[in-house]
């Protein structure tokens, strides 16, 4: 029986070939650079600046506001 916490056992299993490292980026708060850019874009477009966004959500919101022109 393989142990999912054993990196060698996981790598040896068929599913181990698809294992990826969890970087934690999905829930990491936006960077200060993202906050600065998003704050400026939000102000420029007269929209609220949500400082609680994650890095991924902030990146998406920045692209959305940039697309508005």
C-alpha cells in the first residue's frame, strides 16, 4: 500500500506523474505592485478598489479594467 505523503511512493504511482506542487498562489493576497496598479485603474474608471483580492483575482481584475481602456 502506497503512502500519499511519501514523495517516492507518489512519484512511482501513475497519478504521481500528474502531481503538481501546491504553490499556495490561489489564495495568496495580491502583491503590493498589483495593489498599486489596481488602485490606480480603479480610480481612473471610477470603480471601487477591493484590497482583499488574491493574486489571481487581482490579475484578472487588472486585465478587465485595462480592457475597458
